[in-house]
């Protein structure tokens, strides 16, 4: 992939998300568990990113005119929407996140605008983007997104049949630490509780370990 074959099209959303977004989610933040019984619409969730992966590739090349995904043919890009060949295309993010709110997990799909907002750079500017193969999420992306709390505006559609298996499209991400903190009290206490649950599990495993050592000693003396 050659640098000059991409247009620079840094989304205008790479600014602070503070001013207008606050009113939008005031009182509209739901837990992941609650999503299963809600009406179609847009909702916000506050969750921690457990893992960052992708659906095959972490980016795609889009048409500079219509934004559709293009196919690369002989160093040119073909857009089926414009039915046109072009030497230019835009590299765009396309990520899959697994998020956790302390009690439930959900799979989220993040598109270019939202990823660029978190990364504060476009896909082409990711370290080694042009040499890294498409199906491996670059370390820089993982470091920037994983194990962090965000507010996600997701789309809930009734036609999705398998509720437990579906992925939610993300329409907006809030990365502002103060805003997240203000709205993540529930999340933080849930995460804290789940940590405690884990440590009980660890204690149990430790007990099992001790017990097996005792059993081993006893059987040796028999
Ligand atoms: Zn096109």
C-alpha cells in the first residue's frame, strides 16, 4: 500500500466531545443486561473494553466519492457503486470490541469515525499501518482502546434475532474521562464486584490445590 494513494480525510469529529453530547445521554445510559428488553432505538452503555479484534481485517479501503468499500485491482481501486476505477481510496477503520460492564459482555462494531475519535488519528496514520497485514490489529490500536472505559451510543434493532449473539453498531463514543467518570458509578461498582467474585474463585482454586497436595501426601503414606 502506498501512502499517496490515500486521501487525507480526518473526520471532523476529532475534537472534544464535551459540549453538545452531555445532554444527549443524560438519563439514557442503560446496562448491557437491560438492552435485551428495550424497544428499538439508540441507547448509551458504559463499559470496559475487554478485547479489540476485527472481522477479518481491521480496515477497509473506501471510495473517495461515495464512501463505499472498493476492491483493489491492478493498483487501482474499483467502486461498484460508482462503477469506476480510481487510483485513490481512503483507508478506514473497522473494529470489533468485546466490552464488559461487570455483569454482561457485548460485542460492538466500531466504524471509521468512532475509531478515529478514540485514536485521535486516521487509520493510515497508525504506526506501521501500511506494512502490517490487514487481519492483525496493530499494537498501537490495542494499547489505545483495550482495558479502558468508554461511553458508547449503540443502535438497537428489533429484527436482530439472536439477542445474545448479535453485535451492536456504535454511532458515537465518548472518550472524555470526566464525563465517563460522572456516568460510570454503576459500572465501576459492578467491575469491583466482579473482581471480588474472581478472587473468591481464585481462593477456591487455591483450596483445591491444597487439598490435592494433602491427598497426594496421604496416599503416599498408605
Ligand atoms: Zn464510489
